[in-house]
């Protein structure tokens, strides 16, 4: 293995004397260009280089200098595929050059998460080492069944697998973008806590919020009801949380929705080139690309979204999917106010987003305003009065608010009433009679009992 800089006599790069390191600004600017990658080319990296990257990580600080960490480097292709399967489908686990599993022995400075912080610091040190060497990487907390991983890797019970660092070479077609950083003014303050209200999300009133009382699958303080959020808070959440997934072609498409998307899109009216279609609050772009494929090439598709960051993410997904952006218009909206003139839009599409809005009826009023006479609203909502609604109430709503943002299923009969007050309901259908994934379509009164209630409405 090659000698490392720390094994050599002290160089002029040292800042031990209290003087700044030569070229410090350039170094920091280079480190700031590091971005997460989920699209690797599958090539191998020499084991000596991988070992050097991990060894660089051990230069990070460790609580009480105990260094109760351990790093398992996996470069065996069969084991990488097994790690992919255990993770539940992290496709990059099977495509990267190596996974470094981040472990620590439980029991040392355990209560203050000191050992967890130590491993996290080492992981980031490895990420910077990989970046400076020209490699790409991504740290993953979602690694799947840790017991199955421990069995595969032979990890003793007293050690915890904290996460995994995937390292490799990015494909030439990988998204060339870094997830946005919050404005610096928003995330720091002097001599006391101060933060904009829009970036502090609602929680249930409680005298205290014990850390170990909160889990992803059970959070008694989470508020799913978007009417208790402001539009600014919802927009902030969407602007950053959406970046939990990469805009890769054909990846991170909802398995729950499946054929339901086809049923929703079947309600689209015939639209000719030059028509204007608005999709309300698109989430991540997976639905948007399917909508674009259904529309004639010359139809103008407007993406009406609360967050600039989310819009840039969706635009990149269009590029990754090989779709033209010639007739795609990313439009930033403020709350329930749409940036379109009265009677200027041919169709509005609202796929399962009404239940994510702080004021859904105000948005329906806006839709009525911007639609041309005879224009169409194609809408679907998750139905509280369904088997899925029962599942949501008993299970899902007890968990942490998901990355798609706060939502509460709406009663299909209530939504139908809102629509009838403002539009002529031309067609309505129910999608899915089971709790999840089922996309059976029904009509008539049964449509009000399905997982999704969908309708095409016309402006009178």
C-alpha cells in the first residue's frame, strides 16, 4: 500500500502553526462540489485505493478517542447484489464498485450518540477522500434488514451496522447536479436560536419530545393534516425532501400506484397542439413524465409547483427520461394562487395532491378561474372512505410524515360535493378496492368507496 501524507514529514500544507493552509479556499471550493451519486458504471476500484479511502476516514475525530468503529469493505459482486436485495431495492448497491458498511461497538459513550457521531465523521472523511480522487459516492442510512446483513457479513451482535457508503465511478449520463443547500441565513443564528417559521414544521403540542419516543414508523408528534401547515411550510418541505431520490430514468416510480396511474391518465381529454395543460404540485416528476408522454408533442405542459428546487429536480428527470423540454414550462406558484390569466388554460391535472394542500377549496376556486369555458379538470384523491383510508388511519398516519409531504386522505363524497359546486362532473371512477396497489376500476356509487376517487370535470 502506498505511503500516505500523514506518514511523511510535515509539509507546507500544515495549519498547525496557526497560519492558513496554502490554497485553502480552492480546497474548500473543490470539496463543496461533492454530490451524491446513485448511478454507477459497475467498474472495479483497486483494493489498495479502497483501503486508502477507508484509512483516510480513520483520521476523523472519535469521541474520547476510543475509535469503536469498524468498516467492512464489500467488493464481491454477488455480495453487492445480495446487499441490494436486502436493502429493498437500492439499485446502486448492485452497481457501485464497493460498499463500505459502517459499524460500531455498542456501549461506548452510547447515550449521547457519541459513537454514532464518530462513525458519521469518519464516513464523511471517506466521502471527501473519494471525491478528491475522482470517485463518486453516496451514504445510505436505509440499508434494509440489519439482521440479514449481519448474518451475511458475520457481524457480532454487540456491533451495530449504522449505514453503508457506496463508492464507484458515475456513469457519463448520471445527473450532473447537487441537491440544493438551504440559504445560510436560514440555518444559523448568533447567541440563541432563530429560524424562519417556514422551515420549522408543525408538531403536536407536548411538554417534551423525547428522542426515543420518535421513530419513522411511529411518531406521536407528527402532524399529517396539511391544513395545519402553511403553504410556505409545505413548499419548504417539498423543496428539500424531494431530493431524497435521484431523478433517474425509470427509477423511484411508485410501486403502490402502478396501473392506477394509467387509470387516472385515461381521463385526459383529447388535446391538440397548442393547448395548455397545468399539472398542480407535481411530486418528483414521475407522474409528470407519464403525463408528457400522453400529450401531443405541441401541447404546452405547465408544472405549477411551490418550490424552485423541486422544479429543477423535475426538469432534470425529463432530461434523464429523454423527453423534450421544448413545450414544458416550470412555473413557481405562491400558495393557492396560480400564475395564469382568467380562462387561459385548457386542462388542469391534479393527481393525488388535493389532500396535500393547506386550503384545497381555495385551489379548486383558482382552477375554476384559470380554466377556459368547457376546459377540463382531471383530478384524483386518496379516499378516506375506503380500505386504504382505514389503513392510513390505523397504521400510516401513526408514522413520521413521509418524504412526499403531509397529507390526509379526503372523503370522496366531500370532494365530489366540492367539484359539483364548481364544475360539471363529466366522468367519475373509483380505482382500487384493496388497501394498496389494486387498480380495479368501478363506476357509480361504488366509485366513492375505492382507494382513489378520480373524475374529469368541465367548467360550465
